[in-house]
C-alpha cells in the first residue's frame, strides 16, 4: 500500500540495513578495534567550541520567543545579512540578505531549488561520480537525471561529455567541488570552460541553464588549493551551502542557498524558493541553529586533522600500488578497484575487515570511496588489512 | 523559467507580502498599539524555562559529536523510546521506539507520510474548514485533495459528507483536532463513527484507508475536555505531532510521526517513511532539538494564558452578537462573517484596524479565523474596534 515510487527505495534501505547489521556483527565477532569502517561521511572532528558557546549565549541573552519562534520562511534577516557580508568579504561578491535563503542543510536546499525550477521531464546533468542522492532529489520533482561519464583518471568534470549531454530540456547542471566521492577540487580553468559551454548552450537553446553548486565541502581544501566561487564565473549560478562539515553540525540541518541578483528570472526564483521551503514542510531552517552559525562564520573546523589522515592513508595506499585520484579536498579518497567489478572488490576488502563503498553507488563502477573522517589510530590499525588486500591481487 | 507548478504559489506569495506590507504601513500610520493583528498562529506564550535549561545541560554534558552529529534518519533511538513511553503512559498505548520517527515539525511529518503513501491521482480527504497547506502537501506528490463540506454550525467533521466522498482512490483522510481554524475538539462519539465508516469503506474497497491525525494542538484543550488518541479507535491511524505549540518551539522544527504496529503494511510504511525523511532533504530532525524535547515531555506550555484570552474574546464577541463555534482547543475563534462574502467582511474589519483571516483561505467561505495567541492587552484594546465592526452591520 505504499507509493509505487517508494518500493525500490524500501528494497535499497533493506540492503543498507543488512550492511549495517553485518558491520555490527563483524564488530562483535572480531572486536570493534579490528573492523575498519571507512564507509561513512560523518565528520570525525568536533565542532569548534565557539558553536556551543554561541548557542548557550543566545539561550541566555535573547528573548525565547525570538530564539525559538517563527520567522520569515527564508530565515532570520540579520543571519542572512551576516552570511551575505561574510561571503562578500571572502569572495568579493555583492550579496545582501535577500540573496540568502536559510535551509535545512544542503539536502534541504537542493530540494528547495529543484522544486523551484523543475517541470516534469526537465533534465538535470551531473558529472559521474556523484552523490547518488541527487538522483532521488531530482526524482522527487519528476526531473530526469542525466549523468556525464567520468573523466578518468583526473576526475575533473568531463566537459566534452557535458557538451554532448545538454539538450533543449536541460534545466540545470549540478556540480560538487570539493567533490564527494573523489576528493578532487575543480580547477579555475575547468570552471571557466564549463561556464563558457553553458553560455554557448544557453544561446543555442534560448533559455537559462542553471548551475547548481553543492558546496558542503567548500571549507575542506588542503595544500592551500583555491576553491573558486562559482557565481563569479557564471551568472546563472545558485549555491547550496551546508554547515554540516564546516562546523561539524550534520545532525542540526543547517545551511543556505545563495540566489544572486544576476540569475535569470531572479525575483520569481527567490519567491518560489521561499514558498518551496514552506510547502515542502521545512517551513524554515531551525531557528537556534541559524542564530548560532551567524555568530560562528569566522570559525573553522580543524581541517588539519583531516589533512593528517589524508596524507597518512594516501601515502600508504600509493605505496601499496593503489591508484588514487589527487585528493585536494573533502574527506574522501577515490581508489581504483583492483578488479573490474567494484562490488566484488568491496567484498574482498571486507574479508580483511575493511568497509568501503563501491563506486557504482556513485554512478562510476571500477572504483571505491574511502572516507577518512575517522581516527588516525584506526587508519594506522587498518594498514595491515590494506596490505593483505593488495597482496590478494598480486 | 520557474516550474509551472510554482507560478500560482508565487502569485499567492505576493498577495501575502502585500498584506504584510499593508499591516506594517497601518502600524506606522495609526501606531502599532492601534492595529489589532489576529491573523497569525504564532504562540504568544514563551517556551517553558526547562527547554532552554535542557539545551544548555545537553551542550555542557554530552559529547558534541553526539549532540550535533548524524544519527539514524528516524532520529535518536533513546529520544524515540522516551516519546513512546510517554505516549504509553498518557494514552494506554503500547508503542516502542520503532513506532516513532522524528520529523522536522508536523509539516515535515505530513510530507514524509504523504510521500510514503501517495501515488499520483490518489485521493486525500479533509474536512472543511482545514489548514490550506494540506492542499500543497498533497499536491507535492500529485495526490488529489478532496474537501468534505463543513458541518455548520458545530463544525464537528461532516460524516455523511465523508461517506459520500470516499472512492476506490481514497488513500487517506486527514483530521486535525483540536482544530485549526475552528478551535473545535472532535468528540469521542464522532471519532467512533468516523472509524466505523472507514472500517466499512475499507471492507467495501478491499484496501486500507489511512487516517492521518495532524496534532500540533493536542495539548491546547480547555475546560478539561478530552482529546481522544486516535490510534486506539482506528487501526490504520498515523499520528503527526509537533512541539511547535506544546512547547512554543515553532521555529525549531521538531515533531514526530507515530506509525503503530497495527497499521496495514506496517514494515514497508516504516521503511519508506525513513527513506522519505532522507530523500525529501530533511535527512533527520534537528539533533539538539530532539535531545531537548525528550527531556521536556512532562513540560507544558502555560495554556492558562491562552484560556484567559479565549474567554475574554469569546465572551465579548458573543455579547456583540457574533456567532462563534464552541472553542474548546487550539488558539483560534471561528466566527461567522456578518455578510456572505467573508473577504468583504475582512476588509470591513480592517477599516477598524482588525486583521482577521477569511474562512475561504480554509476552504470554508462565510467565516473568519481570529487567532487569540496575542497579548490580553491587545485583546482588550481591540474591543472598541469589534464594537464598531458589529455596529457597521446593524
């Protein structure tokens, strides 16, 4: 009696549950310290202390009706103003509070903007490998997801592939940099080329193609690499941001959309996005969290911990002969499976108590994702397991 | 370039904005103290102090990675357990944590369960007058909203109307008691009859019809009136609850769904609802709020303040000859307009600086909603305006 659309999800969720149960069973059988779970993208670094301090200060000092009450669906005006000012200072943009809509995390923001934009049958392009929830978000509004095959081995977006996939029905392109699952940061050169293709295709088809930049990993970039701010390169860019990773608050569901003035059909998009926030049932982003992040815009999660893990694991895997995309951001390594079938490779890894995610879950077979947002001790303990995995394919 | 479905919403939102702007203009022109805004259902009573205390204690005592981190999409297990136990104690039910899914407010919960249940074209019945957002929530999943005309003058659900409206395509019936906008509480007798009609129609059509009980106002009942717990009367009941009014936390977006074991297709609904929570972009209800409400299940908002307002305004309006549904719950009075056209009546009221909501916004013309979640001082100041409004129709 559930909706037909939901049946496949329920099947998928029972697979996930089975995996989770098996992980627990393994931990019981072999000891939790002998199971190496690299499957989850859950921040291992604690939120900056300033976040809890800000929450407590707000609870102590501000009027409860204001702290916990309704506000404009787009969010507290002074919060949006602070975010706009912070972006302007960092990226030389010229946003005001009206360009910012607070959202229930980046996932909420993506759903809001897709609801705003998509008519049934509209096409949305993403570059494989990509976060497979995009398929579901686009499916929520009867859009059609169009994957562009991966650019192997550097995993910058495949721009000739993009050019081929754009049609009269293309409404949006989603990019995610720093990237989940590859850890790759899109170069400025790539962004410029991508923008010029989109400009050209907008001309050709006579309508806007929106670039949706999903940026939960923006602050997680290493080796001083720059993550270009996309609204500066392409006018029809809409940014979805999240504090889940930047302040380690994934359970609090707090993020925002940036809808710049320059965006085609700006006022309608802005109005429709506020309405979408309401009618999708979010109503508004959680109030206390809005107020707290606004006081922590200068705060940063301790990325040196992720950076340490990144080098530790990357160096080890490369020394063992694994091929790995250059990891400049996020907290993932993207590693070539040692056999064609990535799912079989994941099963082989599990024999050595290594829990990895097959690349086919990101629309890109033949690879696996290793999430290094874990303790460095676990990484070190896992080395012998990776050695055995490498040996198994020698 | 926005989605066609969104165009009418954007028009609607500009009407709302115009009203809001006009309200501000009136306050400027006549002084804020001389404008009587009865249009918003925003709690006027502060949250119990225990809520902020609980939040601060959790922030001080619990591990930040736990407080702000991801958990199961359905919510923290110990939170769901406490809620189940609290319900069992209050209502003699037998829920466990697996029957509870934490949601981003009741609006989030309704969207989750409608996504779970509705195939395009499935019909959902609601009793006029009802919260018009139901139309939008059902529309999100291409369901068809079927209103049952109001039962005048007592505004208990129109059960003969219900019987006529149920078809082979009826998937769900939404009820809301205590009711927005009428303030009416559905009697146990009504609930029993409603249940037996649904039982009979399930037999007739050979499939489940789900009763969705939207309960943001459950704790706001006066004069010792009982609000029956619907899962005890009809097996296929799913409850959507919110702490927005019971703890005055509307901006924090925290509530839950109850999906009892007895519900037809229980396991699939449970799994699908968890998935829906994720893919709609909520992911999970805000974590700190989950933990805080679990420590405040015995807390109650100070309903005596609403009760005082209720009597104050009800007595005055009745003395002026207004006809009003018996207000036993929520924080609304539902008053017959003094002319057929409720929108014209609302315009007339505005001449006296009274801001009311026309009943046609709740699918029930000829009435207006007066939200008395305001200060008693404003109510007293408004008396002369109501007198003038009554005089205008003499």
